[in-house]
C-alpha cells in the first residue's frame, strides 16, 4: 500500500472539516442577519451540537472497521 495515504487522508479530512465549519458559520451569520442581531447560542445548543458531532465522528471512525484483508 502507498506510504503517503495517511497524509492524503488527513489533508482531505481537514479540508472537508474546514469547509463544513465555514458553511455552518455562514448559515449562522445569514440567519442572524434576518433578525439584525448577533446569534445567541446557549449552553443547551452547544451540548446538543457536541453530542451530534461526537456521534458523527464515531460513525466516520467505524467506516474502515471490519474491512481487514
């Protein structure tokens, strides 16, 4: 197997994560501009988002599991 695959995976994952974060920030900004006030994200919203992201990362981590040669 190619020895540079780990770097490629990290680069692609970093780019996807950065683009996803930028997209989420854009959505928050556009939604707050509708109301002409800064976004208010409470502790409950942050906790729900953190749990959602942990579940997503766990699912992504399981993508390669069970595919042993």
